[in-house]
């Protein structure tokens, strides 16, 4: 059964359409998780700390792909809703090309400045050596990672979420198998983990290019297209919230690492990394739903169908509320065995990670609504509100919480910083959803 953007969406149809996006986001998050799992168990906790220390830098650069993908997909979907198919294909093609070339430029800059960057992050000695060794190799596939991040969203616009899912599963499985071979069997250590990520990201970025270059029955196809400054700038502005979200999250991760190095040393950084690996999975599901439903919202808004917009909004709130509750309960029940998988070889580190994860999981009760709120305004073309929500949620509230709470509660304050920040973001999100409901007609 093919589901079209113009359809009426029931709960089952909405979940069926967004399910591939949720799985895609989970598999995308697996790259760093699997690297961390094998590095932790086969190389050691200091190498794991090094991976966690440098990973936020990758996400800051990769945020360009998320920005152009989210902002561009909204423009393309709205253009399709206006029945301008050829224009939509031209915009799509132009934005894909720009994403790739910006990825090349970012890679060159990172390779040049990697050593001073790792020094600024607080790395020295063996920790810095590990960070540089891993970073130089992983960064080589960044242009393809940025393409993959964009194509995840464009497959939804093209009404081909299952193909996007298949590509992501392929690249994710390749990462798992190669990590096992290179790190677990061959003993190549950090370099082996990095090469495994390279191969999987190249697959994730290149296979969609081949698909969209060939004749296909989707709504989109790559073609020759002029560069249009207005569309490029609008995509940047509209997707700025997603870019700010990724950059802010990365900056906050760096700040967490600084605080943890001071309070608990390298063990604290390793524990935080393990917690974030597990949090990535839950957040990926929520991000996947938000990004998967966004093209539908954009299309219906572009078509002027307010009744369907209201329907999508109401059903999304119910779905997200149920997912949040289930995730919180799973996190509380599974905290011990899941943390053991990552750091079970060290009893003290395991105890610290388990306690931290149970406190951190309180954030799952709010994070789905805050993620959806920002994505929803991006889909409506209101990049300003979306950016403000993302900026407040991922930077302002997080920095305030991670700076203040440790002074009051020490290490416990670190683990509670995210729940407190998400609660503040939820209040702000609700305020904007109420304030803008008449303008966009979704409630």
C-alpha cells in the first residue's frame, strides 16, 4: 500500500508512514553507539572517553546536512503541495549538490585544525592522541554523512520512506559487521572503528544519489539545476533550528565533559558517553517520528488543508505522549543490564553509569514534545520560532542547568541537568503552540 502526502491520515496510517523514519534515525545513531561499544570493550575506557570527547565536533559539522535537509525538505514538500513538480525537483537537486560541496570544505578545515581543537576540548596526552587518531579517519566520510542526513528527509518527501529505511539498514548493518571484524577480530582498535564508520556513511550517502539519478517512480529525481540564492537562504533559515539543535547539543556535550572531567575524571566522561549512547536510541525514535511527519505537515499546509493539519497535530500529540511514557518506563527497568553492556567490566564505572542513566531518563517524559514542537514549526515554514525553541532547549536551558545544578548537587546535578532543561523547554514550546494556533490553523 502506497501512502501519499495528500492522503487523510489515521493513527495507523501515520505510524506506518513515519515508522521507516524512526528506524532510519535509530540506525543512524548506531554508528557512534557501535563504535563506542566495541572501543569500550576491546580498547578500553580511555579510548571510549576519547571518542566521546571528539564526537560533538563531528555533529557540529554534520549539522549543516541536517539544516539543509530539514529546511530544504520543507521547501520541496510545500512546492509539491503547490503542484510545481519540476521546480521541486530543481530545488531538491540544487540543495543536494550544495550539501556535498559544503561537506568537502568542512572536512578540509577539520583536518587542518584537529589538533588545536582537541586541545581546546580538554584532551591531552594519551587522550588527545586517541582523539586525533579516531577523528582524522572518521572525518573523511563527512560529506557522505551529510548527504545521508539530508536524504533521510527527502525520501519521506519523495513518498519512499521504505527505500530510505532500506538504505539506512544497509549502512547500519555494514557498520556493525565491520566494527566486529576490524575491532573485535582483527584488533585494529580506534582506526578500525573509524574505517567501519567511513564505509557505512559512504554507503548511506552514495546509494540514494544513485537511486535519484536513475529513472524512478517517486516524486523526486536529481537533475541539472541552477543555483538559486533565495531558495538556499530560505532552506538555511528554515532549517536553522535543526542546525542550532545539533550545534547546541554538541556544545553542551563539550560542557558536560568539562564538568565531568572536573568532578569524576575520565570515568565521568566514559559514563556520560554510555548514557548518551542509550539516550540516542530513544531520541532517535522521537526525531524519526518528527522528521517523518514533517513533510506531511508541509504538504498539507502548502495545499491549504487546515482540517488535515488539525488532524495531524492532534494525533501526533497522542502518539508522542504514549512513546514518551513507554521510553521512560523501559529506561528505568532496563538501566542495569543496558549499562552493563557498555561498562560492565568496571564495577565502579557501571554503578556510576546506572545511577546517572536512571536520573537522566526523567528527561524522556518531556523531550518528545519539545522535539516535535520545533520540527512542527519548521514544517510550517516558521524557521524563526523553530530556531528559538531549539536554541532555548538545546543550549540556553541546558547550559544553565549544567552550570548551576552541579554546584548544588555535585555529580547528581549533572545527571539531572537534562530533565530540568527539557521541562523548561516544554513550558516554552506549549506557549508558542498556543500563541500560533490561529495563525496556522492547526488547533
